[in-house]
C-alpha cells in the first residue's frame, strides 16, 4: 500500500470513527448533555485523542474533517467560520497534547509505552486543552454559553470520554495480543 493511500485511509478512518462515536454518544449519553455541544460524557473526545496518538497528522486531519462534517451537516451552525474554527480546535487540541507528550516520553505508534499513569495524564491534558481552547473561541465569538460551568463540564466530559475509549482500546489490544500468542489446539 502506498504511503499516500495509507494516509488517506487513516484520515478517512479517523473521520468515520469520530462521526460514529458522535452518534453512539447521542444514543447512550444524550441525557448527560449540559447544553448543546457540552456533555458530561463525550466519547468522540476519545476518538479525537486516539486517532491523533495512533495516526499523528493524518489522524488530526481526519478529526478536523469529521468535526467539520458534523458541524456542517448535523448541528447546522449558520456561521461556516464558527464551524471551521471549532473543527480546527477539535483536531489541534489532541495534536498539541501529542506533541507535548511525545517530546517528553517518545510515544510509540503502537502506544505500548503508554502506561496507565501516562494515559490518565494524557487524557487530562487533552481534556483541559480542548475545553480551554474551545471556550476561548466561544468567548471571542460571543457565545452565550461560554461560562466556567460549561468549561468544567466540557473538560469533564472530554476526560471521561477519552479515558473510556482509550482504556477500552488498550484492553482490547491486550486481549487480542494475548489470544494471538496463545498456541492453537488441534
């Protein structure tokens, strides 16, 4: 598979995973929505972080594209600039955290050196960066819901969503690795 095809696949997979988890989040956690777009549990935040950790730049591009599609077609915000900037922030915040952690911990693409402690730190930093960057934009834009309460709820929802998804994937990979190493019986 050529490098460009692989990167396009990672972009598409990141977008699809983000959009899928946005739907799942709506089905499972709709009652935990604080205000429109701010949830106590937000699984797509986990997709944002996971895709950037796994795929790096293509993951961030895919998340930005998925976020733009969601903002343009699902929430139908009347201002395309607002949607574009929110989409950029959705992709940039996990990428910023990845760059910061990679400088200190040299994260492997397989995430094998992502210890439980580092995973929690990563999710916390991401949740804070994402919520703060979004709320700076909301305040600049004049969004009425840019309050301290919504910032804390968004940070909490992003943290919980990221922890749930990343631990689910980490456990799934451990189980798959263990079953692949188990000898086959005839």
